């Protein structure tokens, strides 16, 4: 009866008259029509008959010191999203679509200048209070006042958010004709309970370790600050029967243990301390899983293919510092990173070299610029390197032997052109007498085995290179303040790329502490191409703009590219089960490390030795 009434209420709401010239839809898609029709029952990568129950222990690197994920300060758990809902969610099968979660429908005008989200009548917080449009407005207002700069920049095309009544919230966007800022708002903003945050002296602008009230499939049961967090499944979760949630969130209990050292974390897995492990180290994946639990079948390995466009991992050089302001210096530093030797000797021959800021996607540059790209680049030809127009970008290559003298000679030449030369074995600025120094900042130590050979290569030509490993809180604080020379960052993007481009590469973000423009890029051509990508009306135009942008960034040598792996490497205990079909564009393994569609196979769990 409860479900019948809910369906009846939904049909009644959808039957209500809309504004003239508008459409009311249950799903959004930027280009074309949504893949899943309004009557779909569940996503193909979930099993609606998956049993609920059991407990799983996961592991995470580093630490956490806050349970407030809205603000800049503090480091929250990556799994904090388990306690909350968004208005809509992606499907895992499309790159530009969203389906209703908190929102049952969206009303849109033809010009896409605004949207009205109607919240589901049964959506409620864990204390039973309904989720209202006022909660959405409250969250938006607090984000504008106290939110992390990158999140604010990601949603900066949203102009206003207003509650029309208890269940309807209207957003107005800057510009017309583009649905992407509406989709971004729907899948990104996590409404917070106004009645909870404004009670008992709580302050949403500050960090807290008090478990926040949520509306999602889990609540926080216990917290050991910086060491572990335990979630428990909400048995009466209001959204458990939504098509977007069927077959998901199956564990009754989820514990996340934190480890400050990656090697210690792996040893804990070998000892059985946790149950599910994504693996990011090729050498370990190839040779490290030979311990007893693997040999006797208690643990199995799984390679999960994914077509998900990936973020570009690499060393980001802080051009705010004078030593790295010259592109010749940045190019020289890139020449001395011998990826081929590292791939052969450290990465066990695995991984693909990253050649774009948009790897594993159709948004990155390849070959020479197309006519559409040239039309966008030509107005800036005088300020761009000629090679951008005449050569495809390729990162340096070697034979992998470690004998990269040709690269050393070319790097030395570039340093000399930039005003640096070797004196008494030290690379020295010919004008100031300053010695060239570079410090690599790391928050976990996981990449020490890659960074250290690079440091040795830099020292060979007189660079004073060093590695500094700090705890996760200090690491995040220094990133937010741009207090580093070089840092390894993996820049994920939504597809098609949107306002996150401003946060990653825009000039305004370069001066905004807490933004993701770690390199400090201030490039008029990049700013123009970002806006072209954001204003594009079709996929071809988006791709032309992002490919042209990619060329500007690559030939500016703001990043020393690393590598990427299109597959997800997973090791897990055999009593964990999963659907046969993974999503085409998986997010869970890479973003939160939470296996949302998995469950406990009680028969295998009971049969374990």
C-alpha cells in the first residue's frame, strides 16, 4: 500500500501543469535522449536480488580529521557520501546523463535557463524529518559562504537557488541553451539538513567529528578520529526501492580503517585485516600477490575493464614560484623523467603513458590540430609556441636502459637558455647565483619508488632535488595554500568536461587558495578555450575546444605526465560477491573505493576455513 500511494503521488505530481513552453522529465541528458526510460527497474550493473546483510572492512590511505565535507578546512573520509543523497545520480552507462534520486522530476524551459526540481514526497532525513527545498537552499547558501573553492567553481554557472514551496526548488543559471550546469548541480550538490546544522550550537562553517545527520543508505555508527569510521545500513532508508538504488548498498556494516603507510596497508590486507582492496601499483599487482591467503583461494584477483575517461596524473609544477615560471625550465624537467625506465623496472611493464590532460577519452588532443581546433587557436597564435601548430605533442621517450644522455644534454641546453648553468656541480642562476632547487611534496609515500629515481636523475645535472612526505592534513593544507614546488595530482573531470576546467586551468582559480589550479596557470588562450567548451552547443564543438585546450596545456609543460590504467585492479576475499556485468563507466572503485553493488555470499562466508 505504501508503494502504491507513493506511485500515485508521483503520477499526480507529474500531471500537474507546468509553465508554458516547459517540459517535465524524470532524467536529464546533455546530448541525445537518456538511455534508460522512465519505467526502468534497475541499472544493468546491479542485481536487485542481491542479499542484504553482513559486514565488510575496507581500507583507506592517510587519515581524516573532519566529517564536514562541504567546507575547505579539514580532510573528510572519501566515503562520507554514503550518508547522503544528491538530487540525481549518473547511470554508469552514459557520460552526460542523470536520473532522479531525491528529485522525482525536473521541469525545464526550452532555453534551459532554469530548472525546477520536485523532491520526492517520501524523502526524509534519518531522524524522520522530510528533506525540503529549504534544505537545498540552505546548503547552497552555506556553500557560497564557506564552501571549498573547487566545488564552488564547479557550480559557478548556477546563479540563484530558491525554494518555491516545501518540495520544489528552482535554480537559475547563467546563459541559455546548455543543460550541463543543471546536470552538474543535480549530481554534485549534497543537501544538508538545515534543522540539524542550526541546532545545539553547531556551525557548518567549521570542522566537526560529530556524525552529521544524513538522508542516505548509511549512517555513521562510530568514529575513531583519524583511524576508522564505521557505517551502518539504514534499514528503513527512504530511497531503497528507487530504480537507481536497487541492488546497491547491500552490506549491513561498513568499516573503513585508515593507514598512513601504503606498505603497511598492504601487509594488513595480507594478514586478513580488511576484505576488499583496489590495487594501484603494477609491480605489486604482478608479483606481490603470492601470499598464503591468495595461494589457498581465500583471496582472488579481479581486473574490471572500464571505458571511464580518466584524470591525468602527473607532477604539477607550481609556476607561482619564479624557478618554474619559464616553460623552458618546465620542459627541461620533463625531459629528465625517464618513464620508459620506470615502466620497465618499477611498473612491471604495465600502464600506458599519459599523453593528454583527458586520457582514455575523446576530449584530448592527438595528431595535428584539426580545422575546427585551428579556428579556435589562431587568434592566440602570436602567444603560443609554433610547435603547437606544426607538431603532435609526445612526451619524451627513451630505450628504457637508464642511459638517457640525449635527454640530459637537451635539458641542460634548455636550462641554459632559461638562465641556469652548472657551477661547481650545482645548477645555478647566472644572474642571481641562486641554486636551482625542487621539492616534491607527498602525502602518503606511495610514490616514493617513482619519485626517488627522478630525484637522482635531476641531481646528475646539478638540481638540488628532494622529497618531503607529510601527513594527510598537512599535505592538504599546503596544497590549499599552494605551498609546494611540485606535487603529484590526478585531475579527474566530468564528461563532457565543464566548469571544473575553470578550477583546474583558469586564471581566476590560480589566485584562489584551495582551488585545483595547482600549477598556477594564467594563460589567456586557455581561458578562452575553456569558455568555448562551456558554451558549445554540440559534442563536436566541445571536443574541438577541449582538444585545443589540451594542446595549449601540453605545450605549456605545466604537467610532467605519468601513466594511466583503463582497468580497475581489485583483490578481495572470496566470500564477497558481485554482479557479472560491471558498468561501462565505473566510478566507485576510483572515487570512493566502496563496492556499492557487491554483497556478502553467506554460503562462502560460512564455508571459509
